[in-house]
């Protein structure tokens, strides 16, 4: 398994994670992104190349540094008497079957600053998703309340989330509940609630907000759509769960797919979840300069679309 280093300096790393690789795993003998990157950094340090100038490639280019490793131990640093493994701070994650861009902090200070940006909305991501079916509108917003099923490691949409949250807002719930009932339904028959920010209800369901835009539609022979997605909230499995609930399951997604979408995924050869974090932007944790990265998806399923043809593979 390879990792592709997109950008590196003394404080951070930006990589492209291929589908099928976990960011971090507790499974014995299974490699992950963190162990691969620590091996990569340890190898540079041991070679006397620990403080190199920034390495960057043009956006969308396939030429980049490839990282190959073995298991979860950190190369030479795991040997007795050798230096401690390099520090690598996880800022955000991608699900194992999902591909795309990730940033890591190489110092605790950088990781903390990037994490703070994520919390306040300064670290932004955009995604491509290939879904079964077509939304009712070319652009739209999905607002749901999600609960996490720890046993199944899955997110579930709470059907009573909006009403339960409104019940906790004295003096406002009657008017806003009435307004909610009058709102038009969006994709999948879900109402788009645009009232005051509601973050969590008494059942522990948390608000999830997703914006989508249709980029391209094809028939294979069943309808398949390429969506451009931006999220306001970073909930567990948010995109996968919300799109599935809206009747637009992502191809290749075994956890949230339907019998029909799973069959279509097999027909089209979608082996991994057809979701790609193709764009990433944030402020450099030291200089404060705005940085942006964009990469073409690698999964073959994306090459079905003319707008991305020739970019993947």
C-alpha cells in the first residue's frame, strides 16, 4: 500500500490516502497511514534529511513521493536503543474505504492549531461522491440528526431529532416547529430545516449539515450521479449516512448501501466507497498563510464521468 506525499515542511504533512488504507488501526499486523508516515519520517531522519525544504507538486499531478512500509512498527525507531518514533499529530480522518487528502501536524503545536481550525471551520474540505440515483434538485442541503451505533460502528439518522431538539428551546419551539412543517421537502423527501442552529437533542443525536451540487448524470443503465459535496459539520460517517437516508447511497458503500445500489456497484466494479476528499484548505499553523490543495480522484469509478475522465487511475 502506498501513500502519496503532496506537501511537506517542518511543521506539517499533506498526503493523499488511497482507498482501503485505514488512517489508524488497532488490528495487529495491519498497516495504516500513521505507521507508514512514521516510518517515512524516521527514514528521513536516519538519513540525515530531517529538516528539508518544502516538497510540493502541482495540484492534480500524479507525480509525488510514494511511501511504502511493512507493518505497524516504526522501522528503525522500533529497534532497541534507537530514537523515539517521530511525532505525528492526527488532525482529521477519512474512513478506510474512502480516498483523499489529509493533513497531519509534525509538531504538537502545529497539530493543535490545525485541530483548532477544524473546530472553528477554518479547515475546509470538499468531496466528490458517486451515488445511485439522482437528486430531485441540482443543488440542495441535507439537515439531519445523527446518532452513533457503537456496536455496528455506524451512524443512524434520528427521525425524531428535529422535533426533540425544538422541544428544548422554550419560547421558540412552537413557531419553529410550525415553520418546519411548512418547509418544502428536498432530496429523498427530507425537509431542509433552516432555523436556528440546533446541535444536539436530548437523545444525544447531533445535527449534521451537508450541501450538494450535481456535477454530472449518466445512465449505466441505471441512473448514477456525480456530486460535489461540502459539509458544515464533521459527524461520524456523515456523508455516507445522510446520502443513504436521502435515497442516494454511495456506490461501493457496503455499510450504507441498499440491495439495489450494492448490485449496481458490483456491475460497475466499485470495490471501495466512491467518495473522495479532493480538496483541502487551511491556514499554515506557523505563518498563517492560506494554503489550498486539490487532487484528482484515483478510483476507477470516477473515470465514468466526462468531467473527470482521464484524471483518475
